[in-house]
C-alpha cells in the first residue's frame, strides 16, 4: 500500500467499526490521491502513523495496518466514496469561488458603450 506522487493504492471508506478497533476499508487505485478503481476490501486495524522530514522541505508519513481478513467490495461503499471524493469535495472546495464570481460586481470599464 503506497503512493508515489499521488499515484498508487490507498485505503478509503472506513466503516463498520468493531469493539476490537477493526474496520472495513476498501483498497483503491488512486491518481492525484483521487480514487479511481476499487480493488479489494479488507477488515483491518489501523496502527500508528510515523512522520519523517522529506528531502526538499516536505514530509512523508507511514501508517501501519494489520489486515485481519478480506471481504467483498460493497457497491454502496464504492458509490459513497465516489460521491465524497468526486462531487462533494470539489463542490466544497470550488463552490465558494464560483459563488463569488457570480455575485462580484462587473468592472466599470467592461460595460458596452451606451449602457447605463
């Protein structure tokens, strides 16, 4: 499970938490960290995350996972992940900019001649 420059695999859609701390999660193939194709679904325990400074001022993080078993990919979880990452996320991020562009006053120099 790893990504390089945002391309690789990632666990998303954590659900069905049990008292032992385990979850179901779907392993996704990602591009620019955005989920593209669901690969497999696992029951796993999320371990600690370690952070290390990167070579050029960035940083890297590594999270340990303990896989307890495999389960079938659920269509409902796949659709929810697509909805969150491809619809809700961009709408929340870009929505305010589109709203500001719609309500912003028109600059005076851009009006056609003869207009009041």
